[in-house]
């Protein structure tokens, strides 16, 4: 088995990679500003920490020293040094100065370190020369750790250089002032080897600091990049939601949008639970969003001579003309605060006072109608076209909302809507035909009122409701709208609105990112608000930190949500290799220190140290092997052996497993204490005490290595504490408890078991008990490390929290994208969506030309269009839409629109039309079998190669499925305890086929529609049809006969605009199945049943 190296995840947690990413996305300067804030925060923490250390140390000196006059100079030096340090470090709070002069951070840090070192060493030298009192210092550990943790020194190399200089100064001091005079003679080769113990200890301390700096740099950069991505996702999500809102409001007004929006998202959530259900085709659980509007005005407009235009103009010319006209109408409607509902080929209707109540709604509609007449006359003159427009306006009440489950479109219903439609149909070209109610609603107008048309007085529907009508002739309107030139149409389409929303300027992004980075929290301290006011002199950042703590508890920095805490603990540790390397270094240092101070090398020591080094070396090799391989083959593509692959998997398994990492952590701590235990076990306290007393009595030098050196033990414990707290990706509470347990064990050792040895060791101040010196060093180290690790844990938690929020943003963005996709598919056919987004966004008109499309109009009868009937209509339309969902693959049936009670659909608009039957069609096997039977019939004809004609059969089969569905609805509703007259719906269907033109037109509300002779004829076949029958044209009947479908000659039927034409009824038996012909009328016969067999 062979494999390739995948170093992607580990690569994301390396400083060089993260820095490169920051520079690539252009946020390196912002990162430096954030680091400046962090360094200011660390400086404030350091000042507070240092004063605590100095005050605690001074109080201990005053409380425990017998000769206090000897330590006044020490206290004075400590306090003076603290004052100087505070004064020097305070400069770093001036952010503008620090940003302009980066050297200020270096200079102030170096001065601070020098003040501490000089005061510490000078007081010791003073006591040695003045009072002959040899003292040591514990401030070397404190200075080195704080140099890396808190001092505002950028990068890693400068603090490493400063820490190394401090180590060199203290090593030199120990050897020339303390070690040589108090502990050992440098001329002794064995004693000279103890120099390496001091060097090893300081190397380990510096490595602790370097590891902290590296890990903090990585975590902070990672957090910064995550925050950057979070902000970008947030901006993207806002844009996506704005797009979603624009899309939704292009279909629906705002008051109905929210229920539909929620319903779409619920469908997406349900689809995620039931992934075999397609989101777009899911039923909307009969959601009906319909509202009543009691006082509005309705305008219907119809283009005169439109039928002639469809037969004389080219596709591009017709679509351009319609787009130009409807764009003008939309802009005029927007000007007069009238909402366009939709257009039906050459019919355009809209409502005033719909979304926002308007007492002048009648006048708004009349003004709009006059403007539309002027606009279309201007277009006709400019393009030399014989076109005009009829306009009908009526005022009253209506129902408005959305019906069905697919192609959601806003529509209006009601008696007054029908009256407005009849006013248009019986009107006069170039005039507004309005009702008396509309005229009476206009209290202030200057129009010339003419009597209504004769056709209106003879119209049965208008006569039924006793509608009196009037005419207003078109004149030049004072509120004329700026024109669109036909060859330069300004596309005010939805795509451009989205483009404006989604393409924010670079400056906007930059400002928002800057503000977001400015508010990023910098620390978890409880005194954060006070510290920020002092450090930054501004209060706006407090909210960000307070917000950061809204999900994290203060004391142990654990997430309030246990699920988030569990997820945080379970995340992989891609920095484990650095922790193992540090553990190996400290283990080596402990072994070296103990080897130097051991009197004899025992077998136990050899066994423990060898086992520890072997174990850590193996872990080091496993965790670093991938890194080494990546260094060797950074470009990838290299194939590794089975052994290498096994090592990769072991390392990855350790990184991903919290239990294994905790086991390694506990093994590390236990091993360290095992090494110390060997040193402690070889010390006989009673023997040491007796020999020490004898040496004092008889004035001889005792054996220096009879027992361990107390300061060596203390320094070793400091290293172990550092490793225990710094180890990455271990629960913070666990590390805190382990380190606290180490402190307690140490206190027990120095105050009880080895009290005599520690008491007679070197102290840090005259008459200051040595055990107190050791205790203060441990406590200072513990406090410094806790503050440091608390900051690291806070950064880790914030990083994880932002990544979790980023995932939520991405999920929400994905949800918004899916919602937008669904909305788009409910506006445009699937094959037009991508073209729409690409072409129309570039101000290009979109049109199509199809040589063969089947068009269907199906009208439900016996509906009064009141609220109860609309509820039933919604149920029926939803069932029709469910049937539509089965015609989504090879023979795509597109729902075009619903007009009142008329369902309009077409087949053949999909460019992906296929000649095969999909396996998914098994749920609707009837259509698949019927298509297959029709094809077996077609193979005997000379025209069998023209598969485009299949769409005619498919749309007819779809119409038959609608009739079946309606029959099932009526059967089910008869069993309901309610008014059965509501459920006696019947349907007539008209189908035609032929060449069709399609396109996207309009300015404010994008709409995909189809035009052509086939569309007009399908509408006429419906309007002249008979309930319970599918009426088709002669051409369509010929195609259906080729498919083996029986078509019965109805007779000659008058068709508006075409005269007397032969029409046919599709053969349907009593069980709602097709009737198939037994033989062809041509030169040969075909037995369809034999073919099917």
C-alpha cells in the first residue's frame, strides 16, 4: 500500500503560511494594528503583574525579616524600579506614536529588562560587598518569561535575542559572584560541569518563551484570518439576503414575502433531513398567502394588433419591442406608485393602492393609463409600427396573493378584477375605459369625460353588475416619464439591482473590515474595561470584549454552551508537534541538570532517563515525520511507502484524538516527576542534617552533592510548570489543576519533607527565609504562566468561536443561495437562470426561438373567485404543481403562469431535451409507457426522426394528468363536511404547437414569457373549448395521430383573429386514458396494441 502526503491541514497552522495568506488578502497592515493593540494590552497586564510581584515580595520581606534595616534598600530599589518601568512602558499606550515609531517598543522593552536586571544584580552585589551576605535571585526566571509573554516586542527573534542576553548576564553573575564563592570551585573540573546545568535551564526557559511566541503568533494570525473570512462571509450573506429580498419582492409585495421566505427555508431544512426529496419540487404544505384589499384601482391594458406583430416581426425585434414597452410601463408605474402585477403576452395589468393605501389610487391609474397610451404611440411612430393600446380602469376590492407550489407569482382575483378586464376588452384604442366608480373616486381632475362604448353596454358581465362606463381620450400628460430609446434600453432589471447590491466598492469592504478588526477583543482580564480606558482612552472596544464574554465564562474560560465546549475540545491539534518538541527539550534539560548534580549514576536513573528520552524521541519522530517529508517534497506528488503511510496515519490519529493527547500530556508530566523523584529518593535527609551540623561544629566543608540543590529543584519545577501549562490543545481547567497540584506537591516537599535542606539553601535577601524565596519564585512563575496561558486559551476560544460563527454564516449563506436559486427557478425556467445572470446583468436582452413547442392552457370552471373558492383553487393548483414535478427530466414541462383560473404550461423550452426516458420516471410509469408506445408507432413513419414533435405528446399527456388530478380532487372533496358546490370544479383544456418565441422582458419585475402563433392558438383553443375535453388545432392533431393518439374532429370553430378553423378533441375514455387509433389513415395500417406487446 502506498499513499501521498496530505499536509493541507497542518499547513494552515504554520506561521509562514498564515503570514503569506495575510499578505495575499491584504490584511497584513490591519494585523499589525491589531498586534499593536494586543501589545498595549499585554503591557497593561505586565505593569499590573509586576506591581503585584513587587508588593508581595516587599510585604513578605517586611513581615518575615528580623533585620529589616538591611532590606530597606532592596524594597526601595524594587519600588523605584517599578516606578521607572511603569513610566517607561506607559509610552507604549500611545498607539499613534508606537505605530509611527516602531523602535519605541524595542527601546522601552530593553530599558525595562535592563532596569530589572541591574536592580536585581546590583542589590545582590551590594549586600555581598557591604554586609558580606551572598544572595541569589529568582528574578531571572521572571524576567525571561515576561520578556516573551508581555513585553511589547514584535516578532520572535528580538525577544529571543533579549532573552538570550538576560540568560548570559545571569549565568555570568552566578559563576563569578555566587557559584564560585558559595557553592563550588571553578578550578574543579567536576564543579565546572555544573555550568551546563545553568545553561541548560536557561535554554529551556527561552524555548518555553519561544514556543509561547510561536503558538501565540499562529493562533492570533489564524483568528485574524478567520475573522477576516467571517466578515467577508457576513458581507456576502447580507448581500445574499438582500438579493433574496429583491428576488422575492420582484414576485411578491413585502407584506406577503415573509411567509413565502420562511416556507422556502423550511423546505430546505426538510430536504436536508430527507435528502432524497428535491427542494424545488417539494410541496409547500398547501401554504396559501392571500390578502384582502378593499379599496384599490385596477388597470388592464392590451396592445392592439399584437397578433399581427407575432407573425410579422422577427424574434429579436418582437422581444426588444416588448421589453422597451414594458420597461417604459414599469418605470411609469413606479412613478405613479402603481404596482405592476404581471403581463400576459400583450396584456399588462397593475393595481394602485395595493401595497400602501393611497386615497388617490384611481387618479394614479388613470394618469398611468394616459402615460402608457402616449408611450406606445411614440414607440409606434418612432419604429413605424401600427400599434396602439386599450386601457380599462375600475375601482373596488380584490384578493391578492400567491397560489400553488411552483413558479410562485403574485396575482389578483375578484369580481372587480374581472370587471376591469372586461372594461379593457370592450374599450377603445387610444382611450381609457373606466367605470363610474373610478370616475367618482377622482374628486379632483381635469379630464375630458366621454360616454362609454357600445360594446360595454352589451357585455353580459358588465350588464350583470350594472357597470356604467366612460372614456377618457389620451392627451399629452404633464407627468410624462423620461423615455427609453428602443436601441438603448436601460435595463432596470432585477439582475442589475442585484449587481449593485452584490458588488460593493472596495472602499466599503475596507472600512467595514477595519471597523471589525478594530473591535476584536484582545484579552480575557476581569479588569478589561478599566484597562482599556487607561490603555486606549476609548470606550468603544469595551463592547467587543463584553460581547466576546457573552458565550464564555470568566473564571475558567469555558463555553457556556457545553456542546460548543465539547466541540472545542474535540478539534484536532495541528500544533502537537511543537508541544512534543518542547517536551523533548525540557526532558533533555532535566536529565542534564540531574546528571550534573547527581553524586552517582544509579541504575534507576539510567532506566528512567533512558526510557523518557526514548519515548519522547519516538513521539518526536512520529509527529515531525510529516513535516520532514513536506520539507523534502514541498510540491507534493511523491508516493510514500507503507511504513511512511502508517506513520502518517498514527500522527493524524493522535492529532484528532483528545484522549490520546491527554494521555501523552499526562505521560509527559508523570515522566518529568519521575526524573525528579529519582533525584529526591537518593537524598537521605537525616544523614544530610547530621553531616551539615557536624560541618558547622568542626568547621569543614560538607559534601556538596550529598543531596539535591534546592534551587535546582525549584528551577526544574518551574520548567515542568511551564510545560504543563503551555502544552497545546489540552483542556485549560485540566492544565490549571495539574499545575496547581504540582505547586502543592512542591510546597509539601519544601515545607515538610525537605524543609531543613531548603532552609539552609541560598536566599534572595538578607534574613529572608530561603523557603519563602523558593515559594515566591514558584508563585510568581505560576501567576505569570497562568496569565499567559489564560490569554492563549482566550485567543483559542475566540478563534474557535469565530470559526463556528463562520460555519454558521457559510451555512446561512448557503441557505440564502439555495433560497435565491429556488426563487430564480420560480421566476425563470431552469435553463434560463444561468443565461439570465450572465447576459442580462450585462445589459443584454435575452430571447429564444423554438421551432416546436407544445403550449397548454387549462381553465378551471365554476369558480366565483371569493375567498372560499380561492382556497379550493390553491389546493387544486398545488396538486397540478405536484404533477408538474414529475415532468422535470427528459421532457421538461415548464409552468409559465397562472392567470385567474387558467393554468399555462409549455413543453419544449428546455435546450436539454433528450430522447431517452429517465429511470426516475418510475414513479410515473404511465407517461413513460405512453411515450415509449408513441415512439414505437412513430418508427413506422417517414417523420420518425423528428423527435421535437415528442413535446406535443408530452404536453398532452401532462394535460391528461391534470384532468386526472382534478377528478381525484373532486372525489376527495365530496367526502368533506362542507359546501360541496365549491368542489365541483371542471376544466377545459386547449393545446397548440408550433414555433414559439420566448424571452425575459420588463424593467422592475423580471418575467419569462412566451409569444407566438402557437401561444395565441392554445389560448383560443381553451377559450372556445368544451369542459372535460382537450381541444387541439389541426396541426397538433396530426402530430398526436402520429403518436397513435385518437383525435376526434369537432368541427369548424370560430377563432378570434384567425376566423373559422377546424379543431379536434383528443380521444379520452371514461377512465381518463388516451384512446389509441387502430390504423393509420395513410397508405398502411399499424396495430398499436401489437406494437405495445
